[in-house]
């Protein structure tokens, strides 16, 4: 009897694996949703990943609303996009800009109204803007913990909540947030940043479940290190700028590749995407499956960082 079952199981397992592989190939090959004429709002579009997202969504024919705090830098992005419009496969549009500070949630409602006035609707909101932090919890002012939370968490959720009713009315739209590997694992000397990204992950996971029945997908994207100004602009425990391009940042992924991955995730309405190498990905699994080992590794990482600082 056992031999009969064993002999019968193998083809079944092989067939299941075959179906799974075929499914994955087909899913990868799906062209995904078209973005021609879609109204795409990108926060933090003046630099780094946001600017590269602006490039790829513009080239895909989206009508962009670019957001940031610095009008001149955003205008520069608009000029660059206009200059690169010729020869693209799709019809392209000159982006609109809306200037506001995400850390000042009292202005976010007005900004949302301004965003909606641009094209009368929002098809994709990409919450990308953010700042990072470096510091030791013992020496970090509570105001710094709060400020990072305002920019990375309260700002994006205020903007999302202000734009959501118009999406619900149309039963159409897509909410995207750029989180981080640090939204899934917390590493030493990043408390404010990791906490803000964990909060982001939790909020948007709740939102996904709550608005699924309106046909509005929620995509959380968690990249590893990217070559941008993030570490340069990071704040320290006393609120001053870190002002250094860290080695990890300098050796990170090309923001153009990450922007292409964001485009793909939007087209495929992916729910949760980790864009990182094998070690961070392993660390994410370890945090859930073997937390004791993960905590040991993080303590050792903290020891090493302390030693480097003391030298
Ligand atoms: N670089 C990396 O290694 C990684 C980055 N990420 C995430 O990617 C996202 C983009 O960061 P990245 O491109 O790397 O960094 P950059 O510093 O290059 O870009 C950050 C952007 O956020 C905007 N921004 C910052 N603070 C505010 C604010 N208070 N109000 C409005 N806009 C603001 C900045 O605009 P301006 O200053 O012009 O107003 C800038 O355009 C962030 O959410 C970050 O956490 C995730 C994983 C890794
Ligand atoms: C049994 C063997 C297990 C091996 C497990 C290895 C564990 C390695 C730990 C890896 C930690 C990776 C941290 C990655 C952090 C990251 O990518 O963050 C992205 C950012 O948001 C960067 O922001 P920052 O301001 O920190 O530059």
C-alpha cells in the first residue's frame, strides 16, 4: 500500500511544482495595467528614488503630479522630463507640481485639494518621500523621534486619507508606499526610522484589507539600500544633519532599477514587495522564524558599530 502511495505521490508533486513554475512564468510575463494617461502622484519627487519614479512613469505616459518642499528643484525635474520626452513610445505630458511639507500635516489637506484640481482625479498615489535617522536612543531627543514620524508616517497617512474618499467614490485608484527593509526588521541606531517604517507597514496592511472591496489595491514596497541622498539628509539624535553618504548607501542599488521595479509592482498591483539582496531577505525570515538568533545578530551589529565609533 505504501509503495502504491509513494509511486502515486511523486508525479503529483512534480505536476504541482510544474504548475507553480508555469504560473510564476505567466505572472511575470503578464503585461500588467497600462499607465498611459493615468494620473500618478509622487511625493519626494525632487531627488533620489522619487525623481527616478517620475522618469519611468512619465515615459510610460502617465500624467504626473510631482510633490516636494522645494519648488525650484521640482521645476528642474519637470524641465528634465520635458527635455527627454522625444522618442518615447508613449504620449507624454508636462508634469504638474504641488509644493508642501509632509511634516506639517495641517497643510496636507490643502495640498490634497490642489493635487485633485490638477486632473480631477488620482489613479496612483506613490508615497515615496522620507527621511532617515542615525543615533543612539539614549542620546536622541524625543522631538527627533516625533519629527521622523511626522515625515515618514503621519504625513503619508494624512495625504492618503485626504485622497482616498475621491478614489472610493470612483471605485478606482491605487495606493503605493515606499517603506524599507527596516519596515520589516529593526536594526540598531535606526530607532526613529525603523519605527516609522514599521508603523507604515502596519497602517498600509490594515488599509489594504479595509479597501479591497472598493477595488483599490495597496502596494507596500520595501527596498534595501539605494544610491540616493538618504543618508546625507538623515537627522541625528540632536536634530542636526548626518551629512555623510554612508558606504552602505553608496554601494546600494541604482535608483533607476528600483524605479523600474516600482513601475512593475504598480502594473501588477502587487501587495507587498521586498527589493533586497539575499542577506536582508534572510534576516526578515529569521526575525519571524528564529527571533533569538536575529536579536543576537543585531546585538553583535550594535557592538561592532560602537567599537567603530570609539576608534
Ligand atoms: N536610499 C535608501 O537606501 C532607501 C530609501 N528608502 C526610502 O525611499 C524613499 C525615498 O528616499 P531617497 O530617494 O532614498 O532619499 P532622498 O533624500 O534622495 O529623497 C527624499 C525625498 O523626500 C522628500 N522629503 C523629505 N522630507 C520631506 C518633507 N518633510 N515633506 C515633503 N517631502 C519631503 C525630499 O524632498 P525635498 O527635500 O526636496 O522636499 C526628497 O525628494 C524614502 O521613503 C526612503 O525611506 C527605502 C529603502 C532604502
Ligand atoms: C544563519 C545566518 C543568518 C544570517 C543573517 C544575516 C543577517 C544580516 C543582517 C542584515 C541587516 C540588513 C539591514 C538592511 C537595512 C536596509 O537595507 O535598509 C534600507 C534603508 O532604508 C536604508 O536606510 P539607512 O538610513 O539605514 O541607510
